């Protein structure tokens, strides 16, 4: 298995516990949750059922009954409620041989349909039966991250503090994608792995669709613009699988996709025409929890936090796929608007860097130093010229690394105009922060930094190879 060592260790520890254990495994669609659980327990469960997407209570109960019958509960009656469903599960488990019994309820959020009583029945099953035994390991899994977090992990009712093992799956790092690409036989060098990462992010399923013998451009054409259509419809499926009412979430994502530098909460609300403050805050929080957007707290407290879109797949889709009717199988390979493509590459590379702050800190030799990570945006006054810093690593040792992330196909050369902009950012930040602090300019590049006459203004460099390091 690629990566997931800590997650596997925690699942194994829950299995070895002398008590019954309740585990939640969650993360965005296609991230590999089910694969992780299957591999951890060698595809062997006392009971396993998968919730049905967009189906009502009747179909969910029939599905649960059929799963019980298929796995050995031959006399299971037709179920009329979730209370009855969990009672029949208890009967089934009680008749199994002694030993640890792993119960895997996959896509649990889909089972909790409106007014179904699912959650209260689950509470009864766990508190009234499972915890009185020592042999049950209940694994709840789901792509609807917000449901898992609200209903299970932060439950304030009968399941309060019951889920002691909470496992959130994050996308693969560049290093893990490189390992996976090697396992798939793609034969890609690091620049090609980066190019794929800027499109697909670290979502394992998307990488599994790449075909060996094809270049990154050919694979993108095949999956988005050719007849195969492997991922052309994925954007809508992605958000509708996570949220019962996906429209307001998609509106936020689409708006953030238009603004490379991000937007404040108020700016997003105005743009999407939000009228309910409570619902809007909930939507932002859920998108952040799912890893699609990121809130950067401002350094110095001058401005409100900045929300940025950090999901590579969504960014690529909105830039090149949404609204495109082309079925040219070579659309991406022959993309003639090189300026548009380069703008996207620059934006995507920044997101990749943000995903790899731990690797950046390691390259700077500050892995053991406590840091806060910010973005920073000055007011648009003539004096400060609206300066913005997308990645600022503020260190406990009194140094702040102002990170400039630059993508280019060859060595990146700092020209005079860019050098002046960097100096302006440093001075603007120094004025606003109002503290004595050493500011180091760090350049992060895909293919190295050219050591020209402006190179001496830079205190540290981080390369693509550094981003591929294990943190």
C-alpha cells in the first residue's frame, strides 16, 4: 500500500484493543477510504454493508437486510426501521464464533436519510449492546466529511466521546504520487509527476486512471476531452456525493476559482448573494473540512482571513473543462493559448506548494521550529500598493519566511521588475506587522533559480526535489 502507514497502525491498534472500539474513517470522494479499511482487515469482516446514494429509507433497509442474509443471517425478516435493523445485526453477531468482530458500515452518511431515525438507532446499538461486550470493532466510513464530523466525531448526544479513533484521509503527497506512478508503470520523471499533480492533486483514484505509455497531456486529453469521458462529469459528482444540496457549495467554489489570490468571507458572501449568515458559515466550514478551500489567518491582524481554493482538480476543471464542448482528443496536448495555460500552471504550482509546507520547512532546516502559516494582504493604499503574500511561514525564532512560488519550464530568472515587487512586499509587510522581525525571502521553483544579479536578494531556495521529500 502506498503511504497510509500511520492510518494502518491506528486501525491495527483499534483491532488489538481489549475493549469494543468505534472508529470513523473519512475524507473526500475517491481518496481511498474503502481501500484502506479493506486492506487493513484483509477484506474480511463479520458484517459489511455499503449505504445507497440518493435512496430513501425503504431501499436502505432492504439493502441492509440483504447484506445480513448474504453474510449468514438467513432468517432475517424484512426490516421496518433502523431500530429493528440494528437489533437483527446484534442477533447475527451474537451467533458468530468467539473472536474479534469487525463491522464495516461504508458510506454511513447515505444511510441517514431524512427522519429515518438512523442516528438514534446507531446510538442504541453501540451504547446498549456493543459497549457491554469486548469483541466489537465498528468502522464507520463516508465521503460526506461534514456528516462524519458533525454526527459522529463531534456528537453531543449519545455518541459523545465514543469515537476514540478518528482517521481523516488526506490526499497523497508528491512523493507518494511518485511512488504510485512507479507502481502503475507510468515511467514519469518528477516534472511529469508534478504536471499530473497540478491536474489531479493527490487523489489516488484519479491517478489509477492514468494509462502507461501515454504522456501526461495524452492522459488528460483522454480523461477530460476525448470520448472516454472518464472524469468530465466528476466535478458535479464530487460535490453532490458530499452534500445533500450541493448548489451553494459549488457557487462558493466557482467564485473562488475566479480569484487566484482568494477572497474574504464578506467578499464571497456578496459574490454568491448569500442571505443566511449561519448557513453560509456552515458551508465555508464544511468545504474547509473537506479540504477544498483553505482559510489563511492574516498576519498582523490587519484584514479578515482569506479563503483560497486549494483543490487542484476543481481548479483545473473550472479553468479548462467547465463550458468546453470540445471532443477533440488532442485538445489539451494542442492547447494553443499558452498564456492561459501558463497562468494556470503558476496558480496550480502555488497550490502544490501550499500542500507541501512540511516539505518546505524541512528544506529550510526548520522542521523542529514552531511556526504559524499565513497568507497576508495589505490594504490597497497607494503606499502599500495592495501587496499580497500567498505563503508566509512565521517562526518562533523571530524570522519570517516570505515565500515566492514561481513555476517555469526552465530555470526561473528574477528580472528587475519582479525584484522591485518582492522588495515592496517585504517593506509593506514590515510596516504593517509593527514588530522587529527578520524577513527572509524564500523562492520555491519547479526547475531551479538562475543566479543572476538579483539572486543575492534571496535568502533561501526550495526546489522541486525538496517538495518530493518525505516530511
